[in-house]
C-alpha cells in the first residue's frame, strides 16, 4: 500500500477538475506533549505509538493553491522556491502522489508564521494547510478524519495540525492506516501557555524522518519507548482532564527527554542539542527548584518549548527575555 492508494480510497478521481481557481487553507503548528517517534510504515507515516499535542493557535501556515497553466510553481513567504530545492521537491512529490499525472499544474503559495525547519513543526502545519487548500480547490468536502489522514501522508505530525487545542493522534492498527488519525480533545484551558525559546534558527543537521528511522533500527533503547509512551499518554490525558498542570508538565518533559535518549543510543548517534539547549534546560530546572511550575519539551532540533500557566507568564517572560509566548486557547 502506498499513499496514492490511500488518496484513491478517499477522493477517487476527483483530482482533475478544480471547482474554483484558488483554494485556501490555514492550519496551526503543534507541539507534542507526548511524542510521535518511530514509524511502523514509512510510506504512510504510520506511527508505532499514539501521540498528543497542543496546537499553537494563530502560529502556523497559510497556503493558497491556484491553477497555473504555465506549470507548477512554489513560493515560501513570498519568495520563489526552485523546483529542485528540498522544500519544493517534497511538496510536488506529494501533489503528484495525491492528484496523479493528469492533475492540473498548480501555483502553491505558502506563508509560515513560524521559522521553517527550526524544529517548530512547520512541516506539520504546512501539510495540514495544503490539504485544507486542496479540499477547498477541488471542493472535496472531506470530514476531519479524512483530512487528518491525508495530512499524515505528507508529514506524520501534520495529522494533528488539523485541529486547535489538545489533540490526540491514534496510532491505529490497520495496514491502510484508515484508523490512524487525530482528534481534538474536548477541553478548553484558557490559562495554558507555550513559550518558544529559539536557540538556533538554522536548518537542522538531520531531519526527524531520518533520525527516527535510525533510532528505530539501531538504538537498543527504542524497545522501552512504546511502554513509556503508553504510561505518559495516560498521565497527560488525566492531567489535562483534571487541569493538573504539574502532572502534565512532568510527564511531557520526561517524555521528551526519553525520546532524545533513544536517539543518543542510535548509531551513528543523533544529538539535536547545542550547548545553549542544555544551558536553557538547566535554567528551567533551577526555576523549578525555586518553586516555579515551568517545564520544557523539545523536538527534533535544539530549541526548547516551555509550558506554564498564565499567572506565571510575566515572571517566565522576564527570566527568558527572548521567549515568544503563545496562548493556544486565546488566553
Ligand atoms: O512529522 P515529522 O516527521 O516531522 O515528525 C515529528 C517528530 C517530532 O516532532 C519529534 C515529535 C512529534 O510528535 O511532533
């Protein structure tokens, strides 16, 4: 089974005649509190475990897809991207698999309000916004579950970027992945805050795709991961339901550190941290020792994401002056 097969199952051949000249889609970035790390199927981005994230409200991607008889073009934040650049290649290969060889040529204009490839999940909001734009262009009117499945085919974590708030992506068990989609948890937590601490905005040395593959294949520590996720997921779900911020923070931080530990056990080793990342972690720990409820999580890059509550926003922002604070529920 490949991703073209999944597209045919969900949209058939409704890929040739756009319903309008331009389709639009927006999607939030998301930060996993319980990580997706490791695939059971590389072609369909089917995960070994479930995962759970918080979406970043207004931060994310806005995409316009327009019919372009002259040929395919790609722009990112207003600048044209050469067709052989990794960003365009990944996007065009997705369109090819999704829409087939007889598809109309398209102009894809993407705007990110987060740094691309800085470990802030821009591919997640990118593919979620693209799927929404295609749904609009072709007037597919797909339900949320199908949109989440199609976004997953572009980037695993994109399955979660279809939704705002807390989102759980079910691992699923089927070979065709029709049961591997994300859903929003029915929870509002207006005081919840995420702080983005950018240590380096440079593109990372190794992408999440290769890093997770190498970890699954070579790290003896990966065997412990599914059990760790199962326990953390339960804790995170319960903590969200009970608004128990400390229980949530502990589980999220421990989950992220364990993910990074599995990568360190890979060969060649995968280490996403820079010296400044470790410095920042220690800073968070020393704030916590002073009694502040602030925790961090990290993805496949050197940057930290802090989580805390509105009543500590002023003090956390003062301690981390370059922090970009997001209120996922509008605050
Ligand atoms: O969706 P991908 O292939 O970029 O993988 C994302 C992996 C992590 O960001 C490290 C974890 C996650 O769940 O988002």
